[in-house]
C-alpha cells in the first residue's frame, strides 16, 4: 500500500530569543533608548538592527515550512495517481543501484527521508525498466511533472522552492558550526560551497566535524535540508570522496572544462554519489574485519623460518651486508660470545627500499634474524617476505644452510589477550600519574613522527609527501580533523590543539 511520508523534519515555530528581546511586551523601547542587552549603545544602533534583519528570513522560513507541510501530501497523492504504486518500488531499485538484496524498506529505515526526497525530485522512470505506463512521464521526476501540470495551483514561493529542489543535488556536507535548535553551517565536501541551513532537529543532533549526505535547497535567501541520510560520517570518511572529486575534475578537464565543480556537475554524477554513500553505509552497518597489511601492501602473516647453519659467526658473516647497521661492523646487535671469543648469538635486521618507491633513500626492515649457535631464526610478516629471505639465505649460505621448519604465529592474539588486564579504563584520568605521564610522552613522540610516517589512508605516502598535491592536502586535513573529532567525542586524550597546530604549521597547512 502506498504510504506517503513527509520528508522534512518538524521545525520549531520560534527562534530562540536573545536577551534583548526578553522584555515585557507592553514596554515600548524607543529607538534612542539604551539597548536592553546592556551593550551601552542605542537600541537603534544595536539589537533593533539585528531584529529587523532577522525578520524577513524568519518570515520566509515560516512561510516555506507551512507551504511545504501542505504540499507534500498533494505531491504524494499526485505521484500515486500519475505514476502508480509500482513507481515506488521502481524508484527504490534505482536508488539502491539495482542491488537485488535491497528490498523496499519500512518507513522507519534510516535512509527513508533521504530516499523519499530523491524519489520526488530526482527519480526518472526508465522506459525499459519502469512500471509507469504514461510515456510522457518517462525520464521526468514526479515534482517536475507536478509543476508541468499544476503549477497554477502553487504559491509562487512554493513553485520557486520546487524548481530549486529539482536542481539541488544530493552531496556530502561537512558541519562547520551548529546553533542547537536553530541552524547549521555546512560546507559541500565536493564543491566547497558554504550554506547556512535553518534546521531544528539536525542542529541538535550534529556536531562540528560530522558529515551528512543530503540535499540543500536555497530559495528566497533561506536554505533548508530537503532530505538527509540517516547515518553520519566522520572526517576520515571523506578521504574516498576526495578521490572521487579528483575523478570528477579530471572528467571535466578531459572535456575541455577547467572550471571548479558546481551543483550541476553533482546532478550529473548523482549515481556515483549515491554509490559512494551506499557503499559507505553498508560498511558502516555491516563492517567486515579489516585486512591487516604490511608496508608492502601484503596481507600480514607473521612466521618464523628456522634453519640449521654451520655456526652463528658463519651466518652473520654471510648475511651482515643486508643489515646497514652491521655491514661495516664486526659484530651483530645483542652479540654474546663464549669464553674463547666465538659468537654464540646475535641479531640482524634485513632491510631494503620499499616496493612502492624502490628509488627511495629510505629502507624498511623486512626480516629480523636471530642467531644462536647453529640455529638461524628469521621472523617475517608476509608470505612475500618469507620468499625473499629464503632466497637471500640461499644465495648467502648456499647448501650450508638447511631449512628445518616454518613456525606460524597463530597464538599471538591469545598471548596478547592473556597479558591484558580486563579492568576497563574509561579515561586517561583512571591511570596513575606515572602512567599518565608515560602515555603523554608516548603520544608526543608518536605525533612528532606522524608527518613522516607512511599511512595506509594516504596510499602508503607520509603526510609530508601527500601535502605536495591539493588532493593530498585535503586528505591530510581530513585526518587532522578526525583527530579533533575523536578528541571531542572520546574520553581518551589525543593530540592536543597545540600539537595539531604544530603539525599543520610543519606541513604548511596553516
């Protein structure tokens, strides 16, 4: 059965009054009287100006809310009559990108408000796929058909709103400021266009740093949320969107258009934008365990290769050229000798340049080798590196090194769990002062190194390398904003504001 829904959340009929308006309504304030807000200025030079400036926008907002409240049921009935009950199913299939597992949801589905807005303003029945019988409605959104057939019945401001909604894309908006119960300040992640949206419910629920998938409609100087996805993203979730933005810009430039992205571009990329949101929300609702990888991008598989060698000294002499710290030295790290001065045990770190940047001056440790008498144990963290160290040992020691076994670190997680205290720690304050100081110093050292660390989120680049491009700077800024967002919502401390400002200065982001 057709179940029309109102996609706009109910809004307050009155904005929160400031101190200067909390006066007895029978008391008239003269234009030249001192302003009751206590500023010391005349009323006409202070709050009277603000009150006069707010009134037109407030009146427009109230009028739009009333008109939309009356319009939505009419649009729903028109759509049911003209497009048929089956159009709702057609629209959901198109909205969900024809995912066979996505059936038409219940009205309490987290994305129902978003879907219904998209249905009215952006659903275009496809001739070969739709159940809509009237061919004149193919490729025509329901709200457009309503305008074409019944525009004379609409208030001019409402008609202007409907036209604006038809041309307002769904996009990703980052919250930059909230006035709870009144308004949100948003910036489009893709176009960088800023909006001040009058919205009661969302302004109470969202906080700066949150990112929403929504349609923002501007008319007569007022912006409203026409529809919004029910799940809220975090700053780090915008990193794939930056890659999508680069793809969109590249497509424009390929066509000879060098201009920045605009709202018309977003309408043309509606499918890809929905796909980005739906893919993210699917992962958010049904997260898969992350696949842990090493710096080569290989799946982690910690293993120890065990060899029999002629002696610890012979193995060290054959392999020391692979360890930059030992190549010119006479002994391995942590070396131990018997009474006769013969090497009993020691350790080497085998290293090479990273696979992604073989020309780099930096090296990464690919294997840690322990020598003990006639035993060699090489620990690696992937199958690829296991093959590499086997080849190196074969070249260096030939037939004198006899492969014995490979030990897999299957019990690593259990050993770690056994060493953990089950007592919950809700905040840094739960730790004793000495532990707090140690953790604070650890964090300082970590974030001091962070700009130079290769990060999976940056495709193996360090922040210092990533900021060389505009897209890279945007991704690094998203990660820094994620630190701020986490700090604001977590009991555990993260990098302080001073640390983050220092990182931004170091990377040229301030």
